[in-house]
C-alpha cells in the first residue's frame, strides 16, 4: 500500500479535498502575482544600495555629516537608531564601516551619517578628507536593533551618549520632536571638549521647544569659566540629574571606555541589566587591554593565516582578522563589524583566536568552530574557511 492510499484514511482528508475543489472553482487566481512579494521584500531589505553623496556639512572641527541619496532607485525606510554599512575602496583595499543614521526616519529622501575623525582611523580620515559631492558608494540597507520598542521600553528614557555615539540618539530625538511623540527623553552627552559637541546648537533648540526632551552636556576638559557640568558621567551625577532611574530605560552609545565606566556606575545605582540597552561600537582601541587577553602575546606579534583553498597571509595579533584579510584583498560579508550580526562568521579549522566578551557567537557556532572574523584576533597560526 502506497502513501497515496494511506493518506485517504487520515481523518479530515475528504473535507480538505472538498475545500480544494471549491477553491479551484470559485477562488482567485494569483499566479500573475508570482514574484511580487519577493520584489517588495528586496526593495525594503536590499542586499546593497548604490548611493551618491549629495551634501556635506561641517559639524565640528573633527566631525562632518555626509548626506547620501539613492543614485538609481530609492532608499528603504529605517527605524531611528539603525545603521548602514558603507563600503569604500582606499588605496586598492576594499573595506566597510557601519555608521548610525543621524537623520529622522521621516526624511525619506536621504540618509545622514555623521562621521567623526578617529585617531589612526583608516576610513574616517578618508571620508572626512577626500570624498566630494557626487561621489558614488555602495551601502547596505538599514539594520540594527538599537531601536525603541513601545511594548518593552516605556515612555521614560535616558540617553547616555559619548562622542560620535550621539548619532543614533540624534535620529531618535529628531523623530520624537518632528512627530510630536509622547516620550520623555533626557539626553546626557559626554564630550571631551566644549567645542567638539556634535549637534549642540540643534539639541539646545529642540530642548527649548519640547518640554519632554531634556539635554545636558557633560564636558571632560572644560575651558576656564565654564559653568556647566564637567568631569565624567558618574552615579552621583546621574542621581542628581535623573532622580530615581529604576523605572527608566537606559540607552547607551559611545566609546568602549564609556561602557566600562558607566555600566559600573549604573550598577552602583541598582539599575537592572534588563533596563540597559547598549549599541555595539566596533573593535576596542587596544585589544591587549581587554580582560582575558593572554599576557604572553604581544600586540605586534604576527601569525600566518591560511585560507582553505586560497592564499596565505600575515596577520597581527592586535588587529581583527577581518581587517587583515581586507588588507590582503580578501573581502568577506560584513555588516555590523562589532561581533553581533554574524554575517562574517568564519570556520576556524586550526589555531586559536581571542574574542572579547560580548561577541554574540551562537552556541551552535561555538560547537562547530565558527568565529566572527570582525572581532577575532589571532593568537597563533590559523587555517580558516569561508
């Protein structure tokens, strides 16, 4: 007895067959719509976008906003707090960097990305010093989970920003201000110098016009006569500014040192970890200072990396494996470059790597030897496979 004979004895089989006949006779024929859903999905979540620089704005001495538009189609919508991954080619090296969108999601004709010069920054130096209006780039579609969720995050929010970490918050604040959304926001923005606060004038204007948005800059190195808050964003400072924050949702975005410091201060205030949301922010400035780094491995140590079925390259211990590959013309998929999205997952066949705490490698990937190349540092000679 075959399967076709057995299936007829399953309870409800005849009813299903009757329904099928009715639908064939009276139902609609959607065969002409084949492929439409896939087309819509690809428009909303494209693998890549061809973009053009339309304008460049000076923000501070070390930061500029680059406005990009679609060069051949349209830009997919995004949520405030998301980022795009911008691909560039510099001196024959193809690489990419994620940049949070700083413009409001309501501005559907363009994305603003605000770039701050980083010390020894390979891509930031290029973007700030060499690109011009009309230049063409490739970008990913919007991505990221550093967004507001009304079901879980409540309406009382605290934004802790540091340096260029202001960019996703700027998009969120502009969104709330432009749409008149009923969310209480208090932005505490730490900056090294007063003259290097990005969006300072606009933030002051928004805070003056909207009672539900407060803005407090905190300057690490204040000039003589400065009468605002200075120093670091400590537990005492937050307690004085924010009062009881146990029921508030805390968003944090900034350099690695800010996370290390502020997370401890929030813990001292008794803030539950589930109430704290942090944005990934790329590899640390000095991985050898990360807890767990093996002291016997020097930063300038070099190892060979054999790509299975490909060439062998040399990689430094203090440089993410992905960057070493890119320097040698080997480009692998990338999006967040912060150990979160898993797009760059790579099979480690031989050798050992260091991955800092917080890299979100799935349990199954760990079991089968996969790593995130964007946040993996060689500790020995390696063999890898894509």
